[in-house]
C-alpha cells in the first residue's frame, strides 16, 4: 500500500511519531487547486526516523529466477530454469505500457528523479503480481478488485474508513486498493489520472503507476543514486526483506522483458494483495491502533472523499507541470529503455503463434519490437 510521508507503511509507531508524521504529511496534501508539496516539505517528511515506521508481510515474496546463460539447444532436454526465466520476464502488455508511460511523464516533469520504469514493475510484481497477471480491461482497470487486508487493528494498523467504501467496499475500515496498493486516504492526496479519462482510480494501472512514480520521487531524490533508491523503496515498506525483494526484481527486469497478453502473466503463489493477508508477525492487538500498515502512509486531513468516477485530475506536479490528458494510445513515446539484454527465446508450445514484444536497449527508437513465437 502507499501512504503519504513514508509511503507504504506507518501509523503503528508511538503517539509522538504519529503526531509528528501527521504534522508533516498535513503539509503534503494537495489543495483543491492542485498544490503539490514543496521540496522543503518533502525533505522534512522524509526525515521522520525509520525506527518509527513499522513494516508488514502482505506482499509477494517470490524472488526472480537465475537466468539461463543461453536458451536450450535443439534436441536438448528443456531447461526448467530457462523456461521460468523467460516466463517471469513476461509483463502483461497494458501493465508494461502503464509503467513506461509513467516513466515518460516523470522524465518530463521531474527529470532529476530519474525514475526507471523497471522500479515500478518490480514494485508492481511484489505488490500485486502485475495486477494479478494483467487482469485488466482495455482502459487498464482491474477486472476484479485487488484488496489488501482490512486495517482493523488486528495485527495490522487500525485505519477507520476514509472513502465511504468507494474504493475498497468497506465503510468501517480502510484497505489498500489496486495494483500498486494505495490506502484510500493516501490516494486522496497522491492520486493521478494517468490515462486521461478524467478520473483518478487506484484500480487503474495507468493511474496507479503514475501516482506511485510521483510518490517514489517525493523530495529531492535521484533514483540513480543507491541511497535514494533504497530510501524510496523503504518508504513503501520499511523492511529489509522487502527492499531486497524489490531490488532483485528491479535488476531482473533491467536485463530484459517481453510483453505477454493481458491476463496471461505469471501470478505469484505466495500470499499477497487479494490473498488471505494474515500477518506473519502480528503487532499490537485488536482495537489498539498498533501494528502493521499495508501501503503508503496517509497523513494530514483526508480532505474530500474521493470518487472512483468523478475525481478530478490534480493540476499540479512536483515541478508545476500538469499531468497528461491524452489517452495511453496518444501519449508520446517514453525515453529509451535502460535494459541491457534480452531474455533467451524459448520454444513453448503453450504460446505458439502468439505475438510478443521484446523491450531492450537495442530496439529501434527505444520501442518494443514485435516477434512471433
């Protein structure tokens, strides 16, 4: 999930920590005219001690496979490791397009952040298995809701309902929502319209990816700097294990990806968003308000309740440039990909005849090239 201030988790620290965070994040909430937090405000929020921010276990824990050095040769017994490498390197087409579009937008509005789309892909993999294997419609909205645990204080933090159940269907407590797992109150502050339909919907991969990009770029971060990259990931979930998992997928995706049809992506087997969501290490007790929070940390006054169908697109951005208003198909091409190699092509009868796109640094004009298998 994503929270304001220290993006993913929070709210389970001491009363002093909660008060301090509330004061800091209150200054970060966009005003009705689209005010974005200043660099000074983000820097102050970023300085909240990590020891005050708990972590949680409600994410997919699978690590990427070790790549086979070369594809199996004709007549050889099929190499399971190579097959898994190719399979895991496949990202559903619409989901990948959303990540690349978000990278392109941030590259124009906040070029100093240097957000790589592979980071969004790594977090999307860990949070929701790339929107549950790419189960999205033509506009990028998930076919079925992807919900985190009920934040009722039983093992996770206690967060009373802030959206009237508009996003999470729960009018008593909040839950993280969508492929990038935003808490409704955080979405009210950071939500974006990434596909130009006039709505800000956490269940839409274009909207969620763009919002996550803005969140990761909060403050004077340069994600090409290791310390800033680690800090950004930890703001999503302050867990060393989470950090290592996301970094592993980030490096894996940097080696090369290809597109697969929406709905045909690999779905993680470990519990995560949309699963049982039972905490492995419960903290606090029912009704205490302590424990784990899943998603970016909310902060300040929640502001008006968001509406999945009529929420306006914020007019500002960290650099003062508005978000794009065009549809995904009308968006300008993103910058060149920073992928270094392409996963081996492996014959797989189950996908014979399908057309795939391969994204790599040698693709003409930075585009993904089509290939038929």
